[in-house]
């Protein structure tokens, strides 16, 4: 009898962590392979983050997994006209069609005789709709679709327990840009879709992705890892405009500067020399300007918490009584969280503590590989971004 070969469409690590175990239990003799394909996910950083968590889950179970193309343009064409459909509506059905159709094509090309999807694990997805779509597509390619009820028998509880144990990234939206717009309706901007800096910011998708990249690399070398989460007051610049005598001025905004209501027009009152900068104050407002030679070398001696707006100019001449115009919108999130990653045996000696901003990702990975044996008795502590201490 021919050995069963099952291709498993995977949307994320959380949905896969129990579903793959369930498939291994129900089909112990079958060859399983994961196929990560989700062109509906926005932005691409989120796609990469969900992929690397999927890879972690598959690596842990010894299951091969293939990363599908991030084919977002064709997905957008497929759902055109359905942008305002609700969750579980017509857009979701088309989205299932796109992902399962591609999975069936790959299964056929690679010689699999069956396929399924861990989308049936999610409580937010309609099991019957997925079963109907999967069965129809399977017939088209001469395959068998497996409608496995992963949620039965406490499946969701098992999924949550396992994902917590593995410290998997839990996304807070399905991945679809249109579903996200509905979820964040009324907000001035959608934070998941905005990158505020070329640097890695605390609590950002880029920070999470770096953590998971390092963790996956280390765990594949047999080195234990642990993530630690802590809260901080997150701060972002949404809009910042400065004009001197009606001409735009290149500038930075000092972290934790409070926002300015509307447009502030003021003139220079005083320019005071300090040891490493000049400080400009104004007649009517509490805004300050720092004049420095190199903005990259500006560092805070201690954290600031929601204080006067401070703008930093590099090599800009300012004269008494000059007229300025300021606009500044900032956002504060007091419940934001960021991560630290411990690699190795945390009960042993600390080998070093670093930020990936200071040490390139490739250098961190090279250190881990070179010191594999040392990390069995000691550990390194990695903070991907500095919460304080530099301009962002």
C-alpha cells in the first residue's frame, strides 16, 4: 500500500502547534510536510514573523516546512470589490480559495496524495466553509482533502497551553489589511502598518522578528532560550514639522516629547551655551531647541517621561528674535511591552549582554555558534532595541 503523503497548509505557528501534533497522532505512518502560504498577511514584516514562528514549531516536531511566495499583489486582485466584507464573509471565502488552491497545486506537483489546513484550528474560522472549499479544490487536482476537527476534545486549550510553553508570537489580527482596517476603525493611523524609524523600536514587529530569528537559530543548535517581557511607556512621533522664517528645518525630536496642539508660532527668546550644545528657548512656549554638531551623538543621561517638546538641530544657525513654526504629534502607549532574549543556561555565568543595534544580527549568530558549548553552562542576554538613550 502506498504511504500517505500529507501536505499541511500553515498560516501561523500558534494554529500549527497543536494541529501538527494531532495529525501525527491520527496519521502516524504518513509523511507530513508543512507549507506556509499566506499572501493575505500585511505588512511583509508580519509575514516574516509568522513564518519564523511556523518554522520553530515545525523544527521542534521534526517536520519539513516550505515557505511559499509572498504573492500579495495577486491576493489583492482576488479580493478586489470585497474590501468592506466582514470577518467570515465573502472575502474570507475567496481568501481560503486562494490559499488552498495554491496548496493543492504544490501538493500535486510534489507527489502528495492528501492535503489539509491548520486554518481549521482557529476559532475565528468557519470549519464547514473550509471543508467545502478544501474538498472542491482537492477534487480538481485528484487529491483528498482532510477536514480534521482540530478544535474538538479540548484542542483550543491544548493549542493555548503549547503556544504558551513555546512562547510563540500571538498575532492580534488575522493578517488581512481590510480586516485590520475594520478592527482599528476610528484610529488616526493603524500602528501595525506603520514603520516609524529605520532603527528597531521597542515593542515593534521588527523587534519581535529579531528575537525569533535569534531564538530559532539557537534552538536549532540545541541551545535553550527564554524570552522575558516587560512593560514600558512607548512613544512615537506621528508628525513633526519645523520651519524657521517659513523655511523647513531638518530636525530630530527628543524621545518622550509631549505633543503640540495645532501650529505653534513663536520667536527666539534666548540662546544659552551648555557643555555639549546650545539650548534655544522661546518667548511664549515651553518648546526647546538643542543646537548640536552631530545629532547621532546626542544621548540622554537619564530617561525622560512625557515632558516639554525638544527639537534637535544639527549645524543650523539660530539668531535671537528669529521666527519659528512648530507642529508635533506624538503618541504614548503606557501599556506597551518589549522583549529580552536569554540564550543558554540562565543559572550559569553571564557571557555578555548586548543590543542588536550595537552588534549586528550576523555577529550575534556567529557568537552563538562559536560558543555553543559555553552556552550549555552560561548565557547571553540580548535586548534588540534600547528603550532609552538615542534619538528615534
